[in-house]
């Protein structure tokens, strides 16, 4: 644990003992939307997980128990309705959401929510539901794991040198450094560096490097079992207090897409829900938290009443197409004090 995180934990413990986060949540007009991704023990994953994407089942159960005791847990639909009314009597109002539609949402999170009778909303990237497809970020993690296990990059070398483009050369250098075992940093740090680099690429650049990764590491990617929910699991949960909504079909950064692509993406994801007889909320979750004026305008034109971005917010006059959420993950929310400060204080939720 770094000194910065240690200091944050000590500060959180002190503030929690003084009831500071509890009092903050009790202020009139206070509401929070929490954002989860995976609920899983990292050791159970077949490839390295980003630290900011998972909460362990133990931590999640403790957090839900804390919320049940200290907050007013609303469904997302209820919270959006109250916000549309500008209800200044809201206090300690919290809604639970999950992004993407990972299989552990059903196997690990859902039983806890069911036992505590807590409503939640899951935003599905519908192109991945019921399939063996993987996000590009997970393919990168699989490639890094394969290299560290001794997989040679002869094919990668030939492909990347043939392309002879700057971003491909960077990929080659990163992977060769990994293969040499001479990084001097953790696997997690390497993965985070690669992901940050790739997230700076435009659609075509990212498509190119991912084609290379698919060619070079396809056999490892193909061995990875299904990571996302099946439609049968979605249907089961939808009948037992869990609501669903769109996280797009493609899970692409929609700010870099033409309007026709965006409209088609929204049509396809709506058809997926309809074809599988799953009712949805008229609420959208921006993939990656990315949005612009075009995405907001198209969503409104397509009948969406609200959309969620990333970032702490407690404003009764908030733009319904830009409702903020607080990301919850184990590295910053694994104790009651850290969790309470994370969801209540801007310093901890920024």
C-alpha cells in the first residue's frame, strides 16, 4: 500500500469516527448513484483484472449491509423520478447500478441483493450478452498474461513490423519489454499503462492494434470461458427485482462515432432487449463515461429520459442526461470508513 492510500485510509477512519460522512449524507437533497462493474475475487479471474473494475463479494456484502442500515436505497427508476420532481426532501438516497453485464453480477452480486431485498439496475452492452466475446481491454490483459507465461512473439513481430506505424511500433516495444521480464514494475502497472495508451487511439488505430492482438493471441483468447451474462440469467433477474437498461450495443466510445452509427447502435440494443422479452428503463449509461452534445441529443430524440456519466453529484437541478455516478471498487472502498467517505465526500469520490 502506497503512502497516499495509507494517508487516505487513516483520514477516512478519523472522519468516520466523527460521523462526518454520515452527516453529509443526511443533508437535504442528497442523492448518490453507485457504479459497480465486477463482483469477484481477483484470484478467480483467468486473467489480470484492472484494480478499478472489481469489488470482492465480501466487500460488496458489507457495503450493501452498510447501505441498508444507513441509507434510503431506491431503485434507479424511483431516484430518476424523484429528481425529475426536484424533491428537496431526498436524504441519504442511493441507487445501485452495474455496468456491462458480467456473469458474476448474477453469480456473486445478485444473491446478496436478493437476500437483502435491494433493488439494482444493470446496464448491458448487448453485443456481448449470451456470447463468448470479450472487451478489448480484457484481450490486452490476456495477451500480457500469455507473454508472462512465456509465449513468444514471433508472429507479433512480423505483423507489427509489416504495418510499420507508430502506434504498432509502440505495441511491439511494450510486448517485447514484457517478454524480456525486464519491466521492473508489476503486471497490473504494465496493463494499466497499455490501456491508457490504447484509450488515446482513435477508432481506426485501436481497431488495427486489436486485429494484431487477435491474430497473435487468438488461441489464448478463445480459451477464455464466457464472461458475460446469458439472456436466460438476465430474464431470471429481471423477474426478481433487478432492472435492466442500455449500455449501448457495441460498447464503443460513442463520441467518436457518426450520428448514423449511434442511432443504429441504439436501435440494435433496443431490439435485443425486445427479442429476449426483457423490459428496460428509458435510462442510458455512456460507455466509458464518454459523451458529447451529439450523444445527448440523439438519446433524447430516441426517447431516453436520463443518462449516466461518471463523477460524484448531488444536485437536484442536474441535467437528466448527465447524472453522475460514483465508482465503487475494492482498492478504494474495502472498509466501512473508506466506503462511507467514498460515497459522501467529494475529496474521496473525485
